[in-house]
DNA sequence: CGAGTTTGACCTGCGC
DNA sequence: GCGCAGGTCAAACTCG
C-alpha cells in the first residue's frame, strides 16, 4: 500500500468513526428521551395510585419503607446491591411467594445506624432485584464513585443503576411525599435526571468506562486488523 | 485475627 | 392453642 492509499484508508476510518460517533450520539439522545417518557408515565401512574388511595381512605404510615428496583446482570446470582453504604448481611430466608431467597442486611457504616434493607430477586424478571429500605441513616454515605470503581466488570449494570444519587434512587420516598400535579412531578423528575447526568459526567470512572465501551464498540465494527 | 457470610435455630405476629 | 411465615440471632465458617 503506497502513501496515497494509506491516506485514503485513514480518511475512510475517520469517516467511519465520525459516523459511529454520530450514531452513538443519536442512540444516547433516544435513550435519554425514553428515560424521560418512562419517568413521566411513572408519575402519571403514581398520581392514579394516589387518587385510588385517597378514594379508599388508606392511611400511609410516615415511616413507610421505600422500595427500589435494581437491574443486575442476569447471570449474577448474588444479592449484593452497591448503594454507597456498607451493609452487613445478617440473614437469608426462602419465602413462600418467591423461589429466590430474601437476604437481610444491616447498615454497618455506623454501629448505631438503625437502617436495614431486604434484597430479593423479582418474581417477574430475575435480572431485577427488589431492595426494601427501612429506617433512616444517622450518618452520611461515602464514596458513591468509589463503589462504581470497585465493582466487578460483569456487574456494570448493577453498579451504574444502584449508585445514582440518593435523590433519584429513592423514587418511592419522593413519590410518597408528592401528590401535586403531573407537571410538578415531571419537572422534579427532569431535575433529578439532570442531577444524575451531572453526577455521572463528573465521575471520571464512569466517563473512562464509557470511553472504553465506545472504543470497544468501534474497534469491533472496524474488525481486528484495524484495532 | 478481624470482618463479613452462611445457615440452622429461635422468636414473633397473624390467621384459623 | 396451633401452625405457618417472616424476621432475627448467633455459632461456625471463610477470606484477606
């Protein structure tokens, strides 16, 4: 291959990379829009639920436990959810309504912290963990980003989902406190998405992982000879 | 050796 | 009172 052909080949590669970047950008935008739509739909369903509850005159306890759903790798059968706190497992039980065991954790970051959580695989989707938090932490969380970096590569989905800022994570708490109009819900949720995105873009581990994933995807498209 | 996990035993609340 | 199910305890075990 002479110099001229080499230049053409490089130009071709640059063109492919640009196209790939554009495609990924569009995909990212689509995903962001999907997330917003899902958030809006969630809030609409939530307001319906509140209406139904009001109709039935149900009393919601002030210290109601909050539940969070965390998507994990389907072949990851551990019940560990990284959420910025340190947990000590103190029990595991098989329950009647679900074939997968339920694990019980206590917060071990502070000896006097009363917070407990229960983790159990969802009945409908085994890749989803249902985490129920009880009580409030009497101390600050630490190292959300550190948790991302210490997670094993095969549980990236879990780590990235579970280590969002607590304001976004505690959807149900947020939901229980709000029964205003849908606009308020949507704006609030968008604010939280913004917080979350800001948090992720500030996280060098996340951006490095994202860059690596993009590079990997591009190199796969170009084939082993071009890597 | 200390911290965390596992797991069987025990406690408690609830429905019958 | 009894049985069942969920929750907790604690001794044994594992791992770094």
